[in-house]
C-alpha cells in the first residue's frame, strides 16, 4: 500500500538541538528526514519540551532558541493554514529536505507561559498549534497524570484562550479529572479535543493512558488520540509491535475509527517496542495491522488520514 504518515508527537527537535545533530540526516535519533522514505507524504508535529522544574522564563527563551534551530535546518514552511494542507505540500529538495514533508510546532508543558496569557498569541504567531498543558505533578495550570487534580482557575482561563486562538489544548500527561474538564471545555467551543500521545488505559493500566470514558467523550468532540510507542505505557512485559496494535484495536472497538492516529513519541523515550528502532521501522506496524486483516483504508486512517483531518479542521 501507499504509506503516508501524520505523527502527532515527537521530541526529536529538542534532542537534535541539545546534541547538535541535523534533523535531515543523522544516525543517532529515532527520526531524521532521510530515514522517512517509506512514506509518500509525511507530516510531523515537532514538540519542544519545557523541561520540568526549570525557571519558566528560561524555558520561554529556550523554546525560541530551539525553534530557531529548526528553522536553520528546515525552511520555515509549516502546515499552518488550511490552504497549505495539501498532500503535495512540502519543502522541496533544497537543503536536503525531502519533498512532501511538512511540520507543525507544539509546546509540551505550559510552564513557559508563566501566567502571561498574551504569550499564547506570540506562540500562535510563531506557528504553535498544540500546547500539551502539563507534564508531571501539579502546577499553575493543573494536575498531571500522577495526581488527581483538575484545572486551576488560571488553567481554565488558559484553555479558554487556546480555544479562542486555535491552539489545541493537549491532554496527554493530564490527570483523568483534568482530561475530562478540558474535553468538556472543547465541547463547549465545538473544538476537537486532542490527546497527542496517549494509550488505552483498559488495555494496559498505565496512569498515562486515557480511560475509556474520557476517550468516548473525546470522540464526541471529533477529537483524536495518538497512540505512542513507549513500552512502559503499552505492556507490563516484553513489548512488541503487537502490543501497539492492541491499543489501536481497543480504541477502534470504542468507536474511534475516525479518531485514532499515531503519536509515536520518538526521541522522547530510550526504549521502543521490539522490532522498531525509529521511523524507518514504522512500516512494520502497518504490516502487523495488515496481518490482522485491517483494510488499507483503515490503516491509512491510523497512519495519516485521521491526523490530517484533525488539523484540516483545526487550521481552517
């Protein structure tokens, strides 16, 4: 089949920045553009992680340093408007960047906003379309997966402003309560909810997974969940490609045919399922789904079309 990829989350750009590696070509990261040749079209959400516990002002400036690093390697042509959402949209071959490639910026962890909601406009203007609200513990925005806390008053204001601007408030890493509250706010705004890199709690009981109840509520908004490849969030034993497929299958059983995608979390984990070393091996997941008699159209929805549809709606 003609494989296309729309990956909702990776940490590659921060790793490339920290290790001074080329996003176009390297043999040390899970992703480099020269290893993505199995995909005729490739769109990547590049998340810039706000390192937990650091000074918010330092993190704010660091975000733009990393963004500038991306722009020196990849022409700053991002998937920012619906007009640019075209299967052939890409950066061409200049500077070694592959054709039919585009990217979207995300901030992972809202600490750099530091109480100043006007910074959301600055992020929007810089091309940010996804904000993963929290990462760990409880902060000024709300409670992460390792807590039972919901949105704070400031966090609720921040989510409202994200929804007004068109920045997706991402509930990956959020607590169950906070996830439910954000999804409810998205429903009020007729905004599709997002969990960019979360697995299914009922398949494997990781606190980072999303519950069936919250998944169903997210589906009602027309939202999307990206299944990640972090073994500790997939299985309690040896982790293989079949465990990734099991999470996809459960989401499909819950009515998620239009709402399941991939949010691989490449370069955000030291370990991957057996048989997958990075983006160059991701075709093996498509092969596994094919062995389960998934039709090509459904595999394409998981790998590309659902992610594309989500951002078509978000960016219009």
